[in-house]
C-alpha cells in the first residue's frame, strides 16, 4: 500500500491514528478501516526500523493499539461472520467504542492545547512590571538576621533543596493540635537511641491524627538532615527504616549550634524558620 | 450621592503608586487594606484606571491576572520590549508538553497515570518539565491504592496564559470534536456491512494479503 | 522641519512600555538603541513624558537616577507604599531570603529561574532584595538561550557569615534525600479518603506557606 512516509514525529498511538484517519478523510472522504490499519502498521514499521533505540515502552503503547486495529480488521475478513460468538462480537464492539472514545478525548485535548498555546503566545507579548520597590523603601524590607552560622546556612540549603512534602494541612484542625516539630524531635531523640532501628510505619503506628504523623515525619527529616539518624529503604515505596546513628551526641552542643531546639518553648527565630520551610 | 462614592484623587494616585512598586499581581484585598477602601471600590478603581490607560493609549495596561492586578506592557509593543528584555523569554513548550498541560488544566486534580491514559503515551518526562517550569504542581494524593500523586495547575500557569482564574479557561466543551470528526473517526474504525460491501467492490483479495502480512509485525 | 522630528505616538508608547518593564534605571543610550532614535530624542521624549506624568497627577513619576531613566512612585505617596511593603511583602521575606541566599551560595553562578526551580517558588523579589542589600551580585550571563543573568555571593555575604572564602562553606552532605525517599515517607502518612477529597477541593487555592507555618502555633 503506497503510503507517503511522513517526517512527523508521532507522540503516541492516538496521535498517529488520529492523524491517519483525519488525513484519509481529507483525501477520500470515505475512509476504510483497512487503509487505516495498513497505514498504521506501515508507520509503526517505519518507526521501528528508523530507530533501533525505539523505547520499549513507547513501542508497547503503539503495539497495543495495533493489536486492537488488527483484530478489528481480521474480524471483518473472516468468512461466515454469522457463526461468530456473540460475546466475542460484543467485546470487539466494545473495544472499538473504547478506542473511538479515547480518540475523541485525545482530539479534544489536542485542540484545547492549541488554543491554550495561542493564549500563551498572546499573553507573552505583554510583559509585567516586576521592578519592586526602589531603594527609598529598601530599609522597610527586613534584613537577614545577624549571627547566622555557616552550618545554619547549609541547613537552609538542604531544607530548600529537599522536595517538598505534598500534604496540605487543613487549617481547621489547627486549634486542636499541640504537637510541634520541636516536641516531636525531642520525643524521637529520647526514643530512638533505645530502639536503635524502627520502621517509619511502626514509629507512627500509634498516632491517630494525621497532623501528628506529619509532625513526626517532619521531625524525622530534621533529624536526618542533622545526621542523627539514617534512613534505609529496601524497595521503592517500601517502608522506611529509621536507624539511630550510634554516636555520642552532646545535646547542649546541638542547642548552641542552633540546629535543634529541644525545649519547644523558647524557639529561636532560626528554629521557627526551620520549621516553616516545609512549605511549597 | 455619587460624589461620596467617588474615591479621591489621592486614593487613585496611591493605587497607581502601589501597583508600580509591586513585583507580582496584587490581590484586591491587600490593595483595599493598603488604600483603606472597600474591595469593591478597588475593583471599580482598577477598572477605571485600566480604561484610562486604554483611552490614553499608554504604553502599558492594567490587567487582572492570577487573582491580582498588575501593570504590564501593551501587547502591540512587544517588538520593542523584547528587544530590551533578553531574559524571561521562556522557550516554547513542545506539542506534547502543551497537550499534557491542557489535560492537567481541565482534568485537575489528575495523576500521571491518568494523564498518560488520555494521551496514550507515558507522560512522566513531560510532567517533570511542566513541574520544573512551575506550570503544574502537586496538589495531593489519590485515595486509591498506590496513592498516586495528583497534579494541578499553578498561578504561574494562569500568569503564563494571562488569565485571572481557572474559570476563565475556554470551556472544554468548545473543543469536543464536531459531528464530521466523530463520523470520520467512526467510519475509520467501522467494520460493518456497508464498509464491507464498499471494500468488496474494490476487491477483497488485495486487502486479504496485506491484512495478513501486517499481522506478522 | 519640526514635524519630522516629532517622535511618533508609537515611539513614545514604546518608551513607556520599556520603562515599565525595566527593573532598574535604563540608560538613554540603550533606550535610543531599542527605540531606534537618537539619544537626544530620548532625552526630549523622557522630559515630555515626565512633564505629562506630573500634569496628569499620576501616582508615579519619571526620574533620571544613576544615569538612567525609571518610573518610581510619587514621593508624596510614600506612606501608602510603605504600608504596602510592610503589610504585603515583609512577612514572606525573612525565611525565604535565607533559603534563597543559601541556594545562591552553594550553587553559584545561578540564574533566578534555576534558584526558583530549586525552591519550588518564584524567587525574583527575594533575589532583588538580596541584591539590593548587597549579599548577592550579578556575575555574568548564561550562554544558553535567553542569556539569563547569573548571580553569585559577594564579599558582604562572606563578612555577614564570618567566612574568609567560599571554600569555608560547610560541605553539603553527600546525600540529599531524593524524591523517592520523600515520596516513600509520605506514603507512610496514610491519607484517608475524606482528607484527600478535602484536599483535592481546596487544591489550588490553599497556600502552603500558611499551612506549615501554622504547625508551630
């Protein structure tokens, strides 16, 4: 079947199938399944031969659709369609309808995307003012605190570079919760040396409030950053093992360093800043 | 009566001054607080300031974007401004990224897998790009097994499109393919009698060969 | 003869547009280049634009500072601007400033966009403040498309931190928890359905900052 090889890169099977069907429609109006299937398979073959490095995952996605198409086509070619099992027939109809629905959905978003792209292009012609306040007002903007240690700067970097946890805290719960990260850090420092190693699940097992779990989670991150604990994870999404680093830690040192404030009462500006950094 | 409600010259001048020193869109509530007027008055004041900029054919406009007001350059002057601004001209999004972004915009909150299902291809890389650009952001987790991350669009996305809120997105219904397209797709995937008869005229034999050749792929 | 020399409406509008988007005073020479007119004409144009702002009693004025032209808020309105800075801006700065500075310190030379990608939020305002305060400074331009400005830390920064040189910065841990670790930890958070539905609804609007600051309350 003569099929003009296109140079277009098809993002996926739907992309290709849509292109083929819409193109056929323009050319012939009367589209036939055979034409589509053959063109699709041709294109697939071209893609496979054009690059030996065709991503297996991508290839699979194309092949899945190819399988459906081929099944649709062979169905039509089989003689004596009357004795075809009705269930099979219905299943195939269903498959075809699903494919059709997915193609329509894909086309919908394709068109939406081009409109969004046009909106962005228009919006991009207008540039916002971002100058901010001039030097006359700069003294109103708070300066950085004095007395920040290099270690605190390093902690700030690690905080900023750590992927932000997703949980969003429902503010309605706030009034009921007393747990602070500082409290949780203190608890853990008390508890962990005794158990040595514990899974994150067990560590939070007895907690009821989601917020308490989050607080403990933040405390663990805090301890991890300070090297007091190590985290191990055997498999992705597996449970996390929290391991106490068996070193003598002078807690007073920690306080002087300003990295951990265990009192939970007299939070320094820095500790406050430390806790509020799990923001988005 | 009207006179009482007309904000003083000072307030409208102050509005201009504050918008000039802002480095991102300013929410009406904050403007109301700073200017000591009602939020409703802020909106009226901004509307009339915007109209004035337009009337006077200034080189800048006042717009409401991503929930706040800001000054920006008039779009017909982009040629001059772009000659001046080297930075910030983010490179264009690929078609794949744009499509994925459209899916997230209209289907949020949505997981990577759900977006991939719609596009029929893996979207992990594209989603990561969109996230790095700040157009999409994690907004929660699916409650189902696996607790997949759910994504939504950001205020950066709104600013990028020049929209005030998601409600200003063109309705998705506008993009649902018309009957011609549905028919074309439908016919393209049809194997009913009419199609068969049609094919029979063209000669089934040829089709047969190719059909089975293709099966070997 | 005079007619020929009168700059067109477009050029004077373009001047306004360029001055609006500039984030520091623009030298007449650069304006002349961008607007494709003589430097002398730039000065005339700016003088008449400044006069116009005054006449119209705008909330902003056009001034020449540090050898360049810029828009700034009218000085009699500084009370409003101060209130805006105090009520709207200052709170978001302190914690963000330290993190942003840390990023610049460890990742220099770095562009605003790169720093924003690390923090996950826009850092333009914070970077500008850090620059105005002298902690960071422009050190060059990216060679890539867009030629983004690159920033590094200054000697003021070293003095502030009490260090002799950047080499004295404490080394970063070899291991910063990657996304998988954080993700896995999060899975341990065991969302329940109600919470998630709640989150999904609030999705876009909720401000993360507030949520986590409130943890300490």
